[in-house]
C-alpha cells in the first residue's frame, strides 16, 4: 500500500503539536490542513475529538468489521520519570519499552472488547466490508510510573495520572484510501488525591482508550441510522 504510514503522520503531527498554543487554532493547524487537502480530506467540527478530517463522500455504512493494525506508542519529549520525585525512580530503557508495550496491548484489548460488544468484529485480513484502522499514541506523559520502580517503601499520591494523544487514521482495507483522520489529547485526572499504582495507571489509560473506542463505535452506529451523515462527528464524554 502506498498511503502515508501512521509513523510518518505521528512525526508530522508531533512537530506541529509542539508549536501549537491551542490545538484547534486555524493558524496552528495549517500544516495538517495542507496535508489533509493533498489527501482529499477536509477538516470538520467534532464534539468527539480535538481535530477531525474526513473525505467528504466517505461513509462507514459499507463496513461491518475492523482491521486493527499494531499501534505506535511514543513518550512526550519532555517526560522525565525523575522530575517529580527526585531520584527515587530507577527507570531503564527496558522499563520504558514495557510501558509502551503494555499500553499498546491495552489499546488492542479495549478496542477489541468495545467494538465486538457493539457488533463489529475485529478481523486479521482485509475485505470489502473491512475498515482498516491505523493508530498511534503520542505525547505519552505519566505523572507517576509504576511504583515498583521505586527504591524503598514509597507511596505516591497524585490527582493527575498523566495524558496522551491519539492519532488515528481510517482506511478502506482493500484500496488503502484514507477516509478519516482524528487527533485527540486526553488526560486522566481526579478532584482528589489517589494512591498511584501500576494498576491505577492501567485503569486510567483504559478509561481514556475506551472513550476513543466508544466514539468510533458510535460513528459506526450513526452511519447505519436514518438521516445520519457519513462519518458524522459524534458526542463523547470528553
């Protein structure tokens, strides 16, 4: 397939994101708008995600299955696990890779569960009724990584577990034609202090991912509803 890979898009989007004071300003989005224009996409308003591009004539109505490609995960460039807790952390590259791997697995798990629950099976091969999804999680920032990496008996309490940005592309699995692109940044926060653990970090991440999978499932549902518009933006719990 000749379409732009999610890795290439992630590099492009991250460069733009770093320069943007506000994600949705027209000036900040000009480079992404130009890229989308080259691909036949237009930017549309959305209540579900920060930035949404779609092919004007595209519809999800002809798709009943989802081909989920392995996702890319990248930490935020300014993420330093030692910054908020002095020298307590002893995080090595293998630990970073495990966090990325675990998050990628959680992403696949949640999307598979939510899409199949909604009646849209996850498949492993292209087909005429199969929508291909490429995705990346970028700007991953974890306020307090797994406390098992800490030296000594230390407990960490936070109100903000961190944030991450989804970059998602939807393609026809046969032709490779891009139908839509979404970019959305979300964080996990509470109004009170929580004891931060590996389990709580995972749970927070899965809640964010479930918000994204629910938005996609609702877009599938809307394409089958009377009077719904192709790839119509859907409301979410953002």
